[in-house]
């Protein structure tokens, strides 16, 4: 490598994390082109999956169980839908998804889910035998084969349970339910978490037409006109719109910096989920680690200190990024403590300022990218931004990461100018599970209308 001065190396690093305004238009148009190709079943990195579900009417009623399988945990909740756009959640329990299940055998994984349902029933004293229906939120790419069935296309977010890809997941869950004596549970709906989030918000907000998750993984869905979904072969919906699960995490028309390429190569799914690897909580810490490690190798950071700890994949978790960015202590002492915890004893104030700057740039790039692809989705629905749009968003990055939501807003403003006032970003907490219950209610309502 030719000799580069310290300032040149730093400028190169900072520039590779920047998305200048001049690049935004290109990303928006590439994303729009991929969306269109995906809708016609042409080769595209965007799957554009028809869900056979549309936004609810707000009149859906009843008591339901929601099973919400996300990236880091499994949530089970009991929900009461009042039928007047109000939802009451009476009991909720979270279970950690340990690595032995997320990378283990198919039977153990689904049996574990059923054991969690049993524990939930015991603690809540809710009688599942009463015939409650269940809405299942499954936060992975599934090709829906109906409203309550779907085939897992591939695992994401480091999940690698064996023998599930290419299989119908509700069937696998049902098999375990029967084995565990829980056969009376009816699975009425299978939804992606983005769909759950959109549905939950639109239960009380008719302007909501996009659902986004910015958490361990990232993705979005939106309401598309059925006439635009050229690949749709059969349709049971009587509405003019259908929710499309974009699976935007797999968007791959993006320029990778060397640290992105290294992260991708070492991941369980190289070449896949490229946008997700630049945006979501699962990966931001790792990007920062690679950059900091490289600067330490060049002796631009931490002088002669021992930094071998930085060579280990995964040691710099995304939570550190949040903590460092939020550090406003004099001398960045919290950051100092955190670095000590990683084995870096003697950081100078300059080191810590630089580390903080890198963390900010890594998360800022992610937030800008998510705003840019969101802008592409908005223009697909409403090219001149004539209507109001509520974007239902959930996920810890959006909710908790310092400054993340503000960067998204500022980037939308940069793209749409004053018209961005038409876009409302609405944090929709725990929408994924609620939406699954509402979808279950909507499906039951539709079926009963068909019978009568
Ligand atoms: C999955 C999506 C999911 C997103 C957010 C991604 O890894 O592919 O289906 O919606 O994570 O949880």
C-alpha cells in the first residue's frame, strides 16, 4: 500500500461513511427500479412479497394470542381488540432466544416455542383451551402461500436453524403444537413484523401506508395497488390494495467500503442482506469495530497500546455505539471505561473523540440510507407527494439510538424539502405482535362474512 498520511487515512475513512446529497437520487432510482422488477417477478434483490392482507378497518374485535418471533427474543401476548380502533394488552411475556435454538435443530426450535406458549399460559392463567386464535409474527422472509401459511425463503439476522429454509413454517409449528398437546390452538394469521407494524398503526390511523422495522434487522412493507402487482397469480382480497413485504434489507445496489466487504464475507450469508448489513443493529457495532481496529493497526488510534481484543469479531456490540454516542461526560470518561472493558487501558482524549466520531458516522450512514430507501417507497406510492403518509416504525435503533430518528427526518427533509411535512414518522411500539392479532381478527371476520 502506498504511504498515506494520517490525515489522508482519516479523510478516506470519513468519506467512505458519507452519503453526499449527489448520491441520493441514484440510490432512490436504483431502489425504485428494483421494486418494479420485483413486482413483475423479474430478477431483483427486492423480493416484493405479496401478503394477501390489506390495512384493517378498525372494526376488528375479539381476544387473541400473538406470537412474535423477532431477532433477539420471542414475545407472547394476549390482546383484546375493542372494535373501535382500541387495543388492550392484558398479559405479555418475553423469552430470550438462545443460540442453541437459533442455530440448532428444527424440532428443538419449534418445541421451544411451544414450551414458551405453555409457560405463558401457566403464568397468565389464560385458558388456551377456550379456543383462542393466534396471530404469528415471523420476522424473516417468507413466501406467503396464504394468509396463515408461508415458506421460509432464507434465514437472516444470524439465524441458522437447520431444516427450515424452503419449508412451510406454520406446518412445522403446528406439528410441535400437536406433539405438546396444544392442538386446540388455531393459527389464524402469519405476518412479517413490518406488516404487523403497519396493520397495528393503521387500526387507528387511515393515513398509514408504510411499516418499517429498524432494529436487529431492517425491512419495510407498504400498501400497493393490486393492479400494480403484475406477478400476482391468485387473489382472495376484495380490496384495491394489498400489503407488499419489500424485504428491503436485501437491497444490493450499494457501494461497499472495504469494511462492509469484510463484514459481509465473514457473515453467515455473504452477498445477501447488503442494506441490512449497513443499517441494522445486528451489524453497526461490527462495522465500527473493523474501522477502529484498522486505525489502531495504523497506529492512528491508541498509540502503542495492546489492542488485540479488537481483532475478535462481535466484541464491539451495537449497544456500545449508542453508549459512546450518548457520552457527554467531561473527557469522555464513559467511553474510556468502555474501552478499558475491551482491554484498551490507555486511551487519550484524542482517541476517544475519534472513536466517538466513527460511531456517529457509522450510525448516521445507516440512518441516512434507511431514509433514502424510505423516500423511494414513498415516491413509488405517491410520486409527487400529494397526500399525507404515516410511516409506522418500530425497532430499538429508531426508538433508542441517540439522534437516529432526527437524522431520518433531516434526510427526508433534504430529499422532499417543505413537502416532507406530509410525512409523519410514528413510533409504533410492539406493533408487530398487535398487528398479527388484528390480522387474525380481520381474517376470521372475512371468513365469517363469506360463510353467511
Ligand atoms: C428479515 C425481515 C424482517 C426484518 C426486521 C430481516 O432480517 O429478513 O423479514 O422484517 O429483519 O425484523
